[in-house]
């Protein structure tokens, strides 16, 4: 018997992945497995564009609200929990939709994950000192020279992951992205298809601007204040786009208008990195809009029946 179909819906942030997945899920009785590195955290609701309580009542969602934001959570943790969720969905005879834009999580889920060498505190100390002296942009430029694929998916401000990628290169002589491509223990028991949404840049920017406005209106700054009050200003998820700018507003460093502009600018840059990642890491069937994507998904489902 052929393995069950699994559809992953990917693409840049604000492309419409969640709305597409909800329509498919309601039509097919499917369950959604979130593939988003912020939605796993409890309390990060507005800035992660987390599915609403009503949406989660109508369609089962997995890998949402699984850990407190001050607890460590890795791609390996995601792969372990995600594979368990997929196994349970398959056991119920339902269609699974993996939905999100965190490329490393998807790779870990579908292909396995390179665990990497142990930490080297001496190497890390040198890299941290370089970042302090010359800035994080210098480290990121170095990473772009030795591992352009990793640099495309890691933001320059994400010092933890930049340092780890450079550490792996130093210790193994191979780029981290190369290790990830080698993978380990691919996901068994599923016929995986990856469906990508790739709207035109102008349309994507309009969607990003609209979503940013909505998040701010819905209380992103207030949500961030609550997180800072409970966990402190150094909470790692608050370094993400949206939360970082909202934290600056909350402490009076910038105004809302400046934060809005910066969120849009940084989100568009992040979207470009997401597209680079997916185009190099996965075999994606790209669609320009949701109608085209729904038609393709319908053909896949009809062929699988």
C-alpha cells in the first residue's frame, strides 16, 4: 500500500500559508503541524501570527504552545515532537499539513538533523570577542564567505546561530549547511510533497505592511511588555523581528511609527532569506497565488486516493 500523502506548505512570511492551510484542512479533514520557531512558545501570540483559538477549535493544530519562552527549544526538539505528531495523525487516517516558514525546522522534520560537534568554548570566546569589537555584521559577512547557504537563513543579529555555524565550520572544515544536506534518518512512512507560495514582491510587501499594522493594533507592544515583565528583557525569543521593535517601543527607545517601518523592512529581508533557503534546500512546487496552490494540492490529493 502506498504511504499516506503529507503536504508541507512553505514560503515567505505573510505569503498566506496559514490561510491556505486552513482552507485545505477544512475541506479535507486534515490536521495542521505548525513549522514556526516562534509559535512553539507560550505567550508569543500576536507577534508570531499564531492561529486563533477559533481556528484551533475548527482544525486540530500541533506544535503550537509546547514550551515556555524561557526554556530552550531546538530544531532537534521540533523534529522529535513533529514526527510524533505526524505518526499520531497517520494513525487516525487523517491528512497532515506541515505549515510554516522555518526552513531549518522543516529540514529537521523531513530529512533528519546533523547534531554537530560539541561546543568549543575557546572558539566561541574568540568569535564573541570579534562580535564585540567589530559588530555582528562582521561575523555574518565571514559566515557568508564560508557558508553562504547558512548566512542566507540566519539573520546577522542572530549571534547565537551565527557563532554556532562558524564554530561547526572551524571544527569540521565543512559548512553547517553541507552537514544539514547530508541529513540523518529521513522521515519514514509518508509521500511528502512541498507546496510553496511565492507572491510577487509588491504583493508580499503589501501583505507584510497590512499584517504589521494589524499586529500593532492588536496589542503587540502590550504583549511584549508582559513578556518583559515576566521573563526579563533578555528573553531570547524577543530578539525576533516584531518583538525586537516592540520591545524598543515598550522601553521608550523608539516610537511606534519608526518601529512599524523597521518591522516591515526587516520582514522583507527575512522573506528574501526564507526564499533562498527553500530554493536551495527543498524540492518545492512554487505557486504565485493561493488559487494556483489549491488547484495543485487538489490534483495531488486526487492522485493519492
